[in-house]
C-alpha cells in the first residue's frame, strides 16, 4: 500500500478504541501478507466512509489480494474514495477508465479523474495526464501541456516522468530541444534504476549528443539497462562491443559493475 504510513497516522485519530483495534489488526495482517484477514477487518471501516481504506480495498480487489480479482468491485471502492477527493482513488479510477477495467474504456473520463488527482499534486496522476496529452487521448494532442505535467511529476522524483521529459527535450517536443536537459533528466531517472533512461543515456554516448562520443560509456549504460530488464539495450551493447577492443569491453564491464554496486553513485571514469 502506497500510503500505509498515512493510514497508520489515521489510526491515532479514531475515537472508538474498537475501530482503532480493528484497523490495527487489519493493517498488521496486510503487512504480514494475510490478505483475507485484512479484507475482513478493513471492509467495515471502509464502508463507514474512510477514503484511504476505500482506495486500499480497491487496489486489493483489482489485484485479487485476499479476494477473487474483481475489477467492477475495485472500481466501486476507487469511486467511493475518489468522490471524497482522495487523490489516489481518483488516479486509480482514472487508470480503470483508461484501460477499460471494470468500466468501458473512456479516455475523456480517465482524463477527468487524472486531472483531479494531478491538481492535488499526485505524481502518478500527473505522469498519466501527461501521457494523455502526449498521445492525444481524451484531449487534443498537446506536447507543451504534456511536458508541463511530466515536469511536475519529474520534480517529485518520478523516474518514468523524468525519462519521458528527457525524451521530450531530446526531440524538442513541447520544450526547446536541449540535449543537456535531456541528459540531466535521463540521469536522474537512471540513478533510480529506470532501464529506459539508462538505455537512452547509452544512446547519448553512442551518438555523442551533448557529450563526446564514447563507446565505453555507451556500453556501460546499455549493459546496466540490460541487467535491469531492457532486452533491446543488450542488443545495442553487443553492437557497441563489435567496435571495441577487448580491453575497452573489460573496462566498460567493470564500470557497469561499480555503477550498480554503488547504487548509481559511481558511474563512469
């Protein structure tokens, strides 16, 4: 649960000792992986109107945790939370409309809920609203507006938004083309282990975009991205290797190991 600490803080505000005890029991069961007990204990409290727990139950029904997976039931709980102004519930309800899960797919409705959450500063919704403007889904395509929402999420540390914002700077979509800014945002996301950002950093070094062309650095970032699950990065790494000496490949491999073992603090020469 993304906001378990907030729910735990809510525990201290409950006037009823019985309700507080039920909440504590339910959250303890959830943390222990006993989702059946968690559902049993938390459902009455959610039915009583707590928006945080309503959103939590929505996510459990969506994922099938402690209950059979039920998208319609997930939508019900997300909507109850969203109607109370809960940003997570609004964002998740937007996802359900965006993907057509539990409700007919409806991009305009998805945009509506994403916007409500995004305007509250919810970074996931800001990223998704950026996607909608980027792709022209539910709204006219508008790269400038997409960049605005990606930036808000990126400034909160969302790696996906940072990566896409880096791409927009690289392409000059919605922002002036600026390879230095592109590199900066890619690096922020790469330092969080985001494979696409790491692949894109490799490309910056491969083609010498705002940096000197460097096959060793390109190989390093492609190698790291491949280790983090980007299969295409592995192909690009191997193509770079075909242009490198054995000593250069060994150097790049050593740099990749050091970069990952240092949690992306020591990446490069």
